[in-house]
């Protein structure tokens, strides 16, 4: 990609655990173009949230970045001080947690929280800040911004709280918005509405989005490209529709099979299939390709060494099946 907004190159990250070191990322590459929505998908435990936390650098204390580079609009972030990173987080990129309880303080009115964020990030106060806050609430499709401003979070529905969070996050006019999937069960229709809202705002304002979801079907609908993660690796990457409609990596093929068919019941398919097996324990990762113990096409070479990225149709796959295709 020429001139990406975000480029992660060769990222290495480990966690200290009671059972020894866990090397989650052992050379992760990822790019997001300007104005692009990149969907990051994969089962629970594949490293999606840790990837987001590495980019905004809000990692747990037992995590260590061992190497690699993360650039935003050409600026290297890995060497920045914590103070410089706070500025980057406030102005250049923002994380929208889909679980409102992690981002909204129940003790303060929406008005107070929004004005505080606007002051901290943009240095704007008073009437100008109020106008900005009301405008953002309105673009987040909240019908009565003035009354929302006066409300405490608990007085709003879950969907409205999420809209408030998005409005709050966008007051700084970020270049990159990172949205992590809800950890708790949020109503699926609300989730889709929120994703559509983010998509509409992205078209109007031109920011890029890193959208984390465990649902490859959701990612297909709202992303330009998809990166499929498995056990800390991006195993497949390509155009969103092509990755889902013609999956190349055996893991992606398994994820796609688990999408419920729209008329599944009529066809007598009531059971959802999932990818057989489990995400490996990365304190003792499998040799070679990390997916090999679950792969229906496993070959000898897969147990011995790590594959590289190969062209697979219109996508790139980290898989020996496409070995002859060039990188
Ligand atoms: N603080 C931590 N300490 C040790 N291991 C962790 C920690 N956070 C995440 N991990 C491990 O890293 C892997 C990826 O976790 P995570 O990024 O939360 O995945 P996802 O968001 O895709 O579910 C998991 O195997 C998890 O056990
Ligand atoms: Mg997660």
C-alpha cells in the first residue's frame, strides 16, 4: 500500500504469565489506508484486542513490546514518551469501546464528560465547546442533544450511550478510530445500527477505522478490507467481500462455514458449525504454522516451519497451500 495511514511492521509482543512467557505477536504486519475501514476478525483469544491496545498503547502491565514498528501518518509511535502518546490518543486516534460502561462515568452528566474531553483534547471551552458537543451528538443521530447533554448515562438506553461515546470520541476529529467489539452481549440490531453510524460518519469525515469483531459476516458488510487473525498472526488479508465469498486460508474457510445461512432452517441446518479444535496455548505454541493442529489440509512442512505470505487469488494468505504463487 502506498502511504498508509497506519502501518504495523514486524510487531513482536509478549505477556509475562505464571506459566512462562507468551509470545503473542511474533512479527505482525498490518496496514490501514486513509479513509479505509479494516475489519479485524478471529475467534476469541486470537489477539484482536491486544493489537488495538498495542496501537493506542494502553497495554496491561505484564505486556512487553519486544520489537517492530507502528507508524501513524508516517510518524513512528513506538519511541514516543507516555506524555506524547497521550496527545496522540487525544488528537490523532481514538478508541471506541462498544461497552459503554468502560467509557462513560456514571457519576457525571453527559455535558460535563463531553466538555472535559473537548477541553483536554482540543483546548476549546465555554460556548464554543457546547456548540461542538451538541453538533456531534446530533451527527451521532441523537434526536434531542440538549436533553442528552443534561442526562446522566443511566438515564439513556444502551444504544444512546454508545452514540454518546462515539460523539465524544469524534470531537477531536481523529484520523483513526478503533472500535472493539462488545464483550458483553449487546443487542445485535443495536450493534449493526452503531456500525452503520460509524460508517456514515467515516464517509462524511474521512477518518480510517479499525473495526474489531468476531463476526466475519458483520465485517463483510461494513469493511473495505478484512484481516483474519489466528493465534497472534494475520493469516489472511484482502478485499472484504472477496475474503468472505472466496476464503483462501483454511482457518478463514472454517470461519466462513460458521456463518449461519439465511435460510438455514429450511435447509434443515439448525446447528452452527464452528472451526473444530481450540485456539492453542501460546505459552507453548505449536511448531511451524500455528494453525496446523486444526488444519484439515496439514502437510509435513506445516509442522516444521512457519509459512510466509503468498498470493492466493485476490488475497494474501499465510499458508503453504499457496506456496507456488509468489509473495
Ligand atoms: N494481560 C494478559 N496476560 C496474559 N495473557 C494475555 C493478556 N491479555 C491477553 N492475553 C492473551 O493473549 C491472547 C489474545 O488475547 P486478546 O487480545 O484479548 O484476544 P481477542 O481480543 O482476539 O479475544 C490470548 O491468548 C490471551 O490469553
Ligand atoms: Mg477482544
